[in-house]
C-alpha cells in the first residue's frame, strides 16, 4: 500500500486532499507512480525487534522532526504526528528512512496552523501502524501504549531540557490526538503544569466522559477564549450515523471551529475563513474561503459538515464509511484554527503579563 492509498488513518493525507471536481496540482496517478519508486518496505524482523525493545534517545536531535523551530516565539508547541505507517504489522520502525520522510510530510501539512504562534517540537515515535485499528481492543491498546512510551519520553526530555517554564500548546490529529490525551493524563494533573497549558488541540479523536472522569484535568473548550482546555471535533456528513471515531452510543465533547459553540447552533459557510489543502512540503496547494459550514450533532457530538458531498471528499480509509470526513478535519477549517491558536496565545500572554504586574 503506497502513501497515496494511506492518506491519514487515523492519520494525515498522503496527497493534497481536494474535491474530485477541482483540477489537481499534481495528478494523483502521477504522484502514486513517483512514490512507488521509493516505496518503503515493511520492517524486517531485526527492525521489528528494535521496535519493541530499546528506548529512543531524544537527546539526539535526529530523533525529532522539529526541535526548537521558531526561536522568537513566546510559546512552545509539542506536536504529535498522526498515523502514516501503512506497512508494518505492529509499530513503525524508526530505521525506515522513507517512512520517516512521510512522517515529516504529515507534520508539515499541519504546521501552518501553529508555526506563526509557537516554537515547535515534534518527535519521531514508533506509532501504532494503521492495521492496529482493525485489531481487537486489547491488541490495539498494546500497540498504542508502546507508541506512547516514546511520546512520553520525548515530552519528558523536552520538559527537562527545553521548556524552562514556557507556556505549552499540545496538538495532534487522530492517533496524535490520542497521544495528547495521554500526555494530559500523565503530565498535567498538577496545578503548575495546568497553568502552563495554553490549549490542547486534540482534533480527530473523541473527548469522552470516560476520559474526563479518568483525568479531571481534561476539560473541553466551551468558547474561542478558554485557556488550558481541549479543542476537539471530528467531521462527517449529516447522514452518517456512526464512525470509528464517533461510534453510536458514544457522546463526544466537541466544539464548532467556526462559531466556537458546543451546542447544535449551525455555522454558515460564510464564517469559514479558508479551507486549505496542503502538501507534504507544508505549502498550501489550494485554498477556498467559505467552502463549508458545520454544526454539532448534539446526540453524538460529531461535527456535521454542510455544503460539501462525500463524492467530492471521499473517506479513503477502509475503517471509515463514506461520508466520514475524518481526513479533512483540520483542512476544512485551517484558517479558523490558525486564527484561534493565535487568539488563545495572545490571551494567555496578556493574562500572564497581568499576573506579573500584579505580583
């Protein structure tokens, strides 16, 4: 399976996502053929053994995709990659340089939302491979927990050697969002860490009652202005009744990225500042303001997207039904998310300055 077939699993698009009716900047078939020439092999037995034993050395900057990029910024971003590994049986090997290139590309597609506001850190990690999402829950959780060990080690290294008391944004999409919730659970239980958190953008993975009960520090955002809160949603067409991220019977605590409401109040497409479809170099291939509106399904918490169709924006991943817009979650609302990150950072810095002046 190539990168184009992978798109994002729980992950990031391997090619710029565009409506079928729009001319592609690079034709998908030509791109697929070019990628086939450098298709990574699945991990060897030796690499698989390496993937389940030794810890990753995060003092080695080659084990980071971004390390301190944007030194003039006052806030730090810890960004976690979504699933890009479509080949390995369990967890991604960090010995596969081509797969690591895809890993970097997936992060580049998201970085534009954050890079104007934050100094960026993003570790490589032995993420659960795509087929993990077809396994029984216990096996899937085992693989995800192994991947999280790397994320935790990287975050601990960052805290000790780089943070120096600076404010933090956590961000991740899909598997990356899952990892952010785990970081919230492990590291943000104490007041000192909670006060450092500008926000956690955990997009494409549900914020549930179960998570909130287990970790009271996970608090869903209720407006565009909340600090220390979780911004979460996952997109689908109005007619969809269930997806892997938002199964029937589960209630997600989501926020509308256009009107920043948590109820069913619709946001018209005129509120959409720009859907941006980015490439692996991070550049915007196509951009369209007012592409789509949205509203929250108050029963399930899924974000219903209007004004587009599943034919224009296919699901592309087997574990999702047609009408699941999971892979477009941040792309549909790119400019609104970008603006909101800057807004929350500005609010955080203003409040921090007021506290300092009052001290």
